[in-house]
C-alpha cells in the first residue's frame, strides 16, 4: 500500500535558498481546511476555460488568472510546502 500512496501523493524535497522544503500534494483534510484559496484559483481557471474556444487558454491568460488571485496562489503554495505565506513570498 505504501508504494501506491507514494505514486498517488508524492512528496518532493527541494533546497530553497538553503532551506529543505518538502512539497506535497494536498491531502483531503488540507483541501477541506483551506477551501477558500483553492476554490478561488480553480474558479478562475474554470471561468477562463469556459470562456475560451475549445476550453484552451494561453499562458498569458493563465498568468492573468493567477496574477488576479495572487494572495490565494501564495496561500496554496504555502500549504503545499508547509511554510508560511511570508516565507514563500520572500
């Protein structure tokens, strides 16, 4: 079972500015606990895709969606790497 979980929910450890950071996929508990920033990002992506032909958006449109939701993006990254928003933004 452990191998299946490693495939389903892989962790990646990176060295970011001298700090070992483990990035992980959101657990169900994290998804429920941090629903607002994740919903904000996914709603923006859905809106962009729904208004685009063939549901395809350009990189520029993707950047627009993420830029318009920057506080939520920072929260989502912080959750995924177990750091604070302040640390991530630094």
